C-alpha cells in the first residue's frame, strides 16, 4: 500500500492520520534527529567523500537537512550520497511548511524547496546526490543496488507501522549495509533489535532523546 501522505497539523507538528503518529518529536524534531540519527551513526566523524546514507521513512525531509548541514559544517570535500525509501511521500507544500519550523536549517531548506515543488525524486547538488525511492520498502529495498554506510531507520512507530520494521525488512537493511556500516533508530522495541541482530548487526541500547528512555544503535559485524 502506497500513496501520498495523509496528515493533520497539531500546532506546528505534522501528524500522520494513517499511522496516528507525529513525523518527529513534539519536543524538538531537529534535536532528536541530531541525537538519534547523526550521533547514533557517529556522524559527522565518519563522513568521507562518497559516504552513503540510506533512510527508511523520508517524512518531512528534516533528517536530510540536518545531515547535509552537518556535512557542510564538517567541511568534508566531495559528495554525500543520500537515498531514502518512502511509501507515502509528503506533498511539497506540507514538507516546506514543516521544515519552516526549524530556522537553524532554513538556508538548506530554501535551497532544496524548488526540487520538492517540481516533484523531484532525484537531484544533484555540488555536494549532494539525492534519490527518493517511492513505494513499499518491502518491495523496493530488495531491488536496490546500493549499500549504505549509515542507515536512518525512521519509519513510524513499530507499534503502529510494524510492516516497516519486520525481520524481512531488517534483513534487507543488513544486506544493503557496507562493511563496518551502522544503523540507528529512535526505537528500542525488542523485535526490532532482534531483527537487526539476525541481520548481522551488533546492537547496543543507548539513552534516547527527550522522553524516550532508550534508542538503538547497530554496527555491522565483521564479514
């Protein structure tokens, strides 16, 4: 099942009506992204030319903005590769509205807005190669030819969107991870952790962001 995102706004935070789950932390979505996905994957320390981030759940695009901002702040030469898998892409106007809530990344948001407005699924900047793979990740991820150095596992809550966290999807994440690659997610659900372990990752539980006690960090074991 795929299609366009269905959402409502609770003040400045978009909430999926399909999954009854906010797109990011009600406390501070950008701070959550930096804590979970950047620090959880040991970024920007691991960045290098051609570094490939892959993501399950593009949502508002906030993770992309935070990642590209960190890449530029670190002064890494070359190109960041960013591939995201999204079953229900958000309308450009909603994405831009959501991103406007984070003035710290306003410059990058403005730079990318024209691409969202024209419905782009892939584009290149001088320091970014972006691709959105639209559709159910259970179908699209097995066909993907790439391998990620870092995964942002950012689907809606496993309790509300279990299909994106099932063992078969985690196995595909593992199969599409580079040696010594990592994954991070805000959830510490037991079945997600077990799925990552079965996929070949060494899994660690870390302090979560805000009211979430724990999050998950995973590192691909030696081949």
